[in-house]
C-alpha cells in the first residue's frame, strides 16, 4: 500500500510541510512517485519515519538523526522497546506529581495550610529534571544533587565559552584539553551512566529553559562535540598510520549519539546477569561491531592498534561508561556467535 504525502501526514498527525522538509534534507525520501510526480510512501518509508520520530523524542536534532540513520540500524523492535520504557517513566512521574497535587488539594479543601516542605516537594516534581528522571534516579544524579559538581560544570562551561569568544578552534591544544575535561565531568555528573547522559541531552534539546540555565547553547554543544572528536583523533594518531587516520577523520564521531544508548542497554543486560550468548545480547554485540567498523574499517591489524590505544589511553573512554567488564561481556557475546555471523 502506498500513501501520498497528504495521506501520510493525516494518518500520522504531522504536517505536509514537515514531510516535505524531511524529503528536502534527505532524511525521509519516499520510495517512489506517481506518474504525476506526487510523493508515494511505502511501508519501509513509514518504518523509517517511526525511527526518526523516536529519535526526536530522545532529543536528537535532525542533523544527528540523519547521521544516526546513515549507518547500521538498530532493530525496530528495540526502538519501540525504548519508547515504551520512556512512556512508562513519564507515566510514573505523572502519577507521582498527581499524588502530590491531590494531597495538597485535600489539605487546602480542609482549610489547612500545607507545610513549606510539602510545597517544595511538589515544586520539585514540577521541575524540568522531573520530566526526565524519577525521584530515585535524581538522587543518583550527581549533577542534580552534588553542589561541587554543579560548580565545576559551571566553571568548565564558562571556560569553553571564553575559548569560543576568543576565536579558538577545536584544533587548539588547550581547547582539546577542555574537551577531555568535559568528558571526565560527564562521567562525574551522570554517575557514569550513559542512559542519564542521553536524558540530559534530551532535556537540553527539548527545554529552552535548560539551555538558558546551564549555558550550554547549541553552538557551544557543537563546539565541544567537534573538540572531543579532534582531541581523540590526536590520541589515535599516535597508534595509527596515515591511511588509517584518513578513514578515522572521515568517520569517527559520526555515530556519537548511537553509542550511549547501546552501552546503556548492554550494561543493563550485564547487570541483570543476562548470559552473553542470549540472542538479544548477541544482537547488541553485532551492533557494537557495526559501529566500531564504521570508523575502524575491517583490517584486523588496525583493530588491534585501536584496541591498544583504548587500553593505554584513558581519555578515549572517559565519559562513555565502558570498562573492562563491559568489553569482556561484548567479546564473550561475539565469541558465542557462529563463525559466519561476525
């Protein structure tokens, strides 16, 4: 069954203008056109649209979504699972807020004045963070609970902004040092939790007030991302030859926001003691290798040099939540696959 752009817009609750824009930027180009030149969307196009909208809900920009969809794709079932988990969190948060509001209303209806603590607890549930984290998760989020971390973040953001204001570029050595500090602070600020990182990214993308409060503008974010890539490429250059570095410069960092989601899912499976040969873990391990090969290529010798760099250079892993235990888990999953599968 083929749908025209108008039919697709009506069925999925989007505007024709938005779909035209997705086509114009190459994000969703329909499979075919009618004899009169009208866009016609097939099942595969609609599945891709689902991926696009799911990634938008996670806070990715259209540019980042295009990059994420240009490489190997996560199974659509996993995308839906992640959406279900996100909705479950939102329902829990909404239920908690409703419970607090009902409690306040009952007190007010009885002519009582709620305690200051009751008002503050309710207001906390209404903050931006509560849209993305449960109260229990907030307690485990140092960026929200630790004043020292908050002060260090503010100082680092100010230092990056100062570097931008003086015209520095990601190739500057001092900027790369700031970028590597940024990744270390991500590790501290999120409790080394990649899922928390993605939710903070979504909050920054979806809540203008969050950017205003943190000072992490879109320009500053893009500057830091480019600087992190430049800093890590400079480290890889100590281990790789010119040919390998040419490929790395062309591809490293393109899937920046695909890694945290995958790492979070693998860590969860590992923490739940899911066997490495479980089919879902094997599928995630395949995805790991797809992302790795996207910038490392297929030569075993190059893979060995890159792994040596990761083993010897802590700055290549900082902020990623990747440790030896997780790497061992991925290796075991890959080893459990049939020889023809990897």
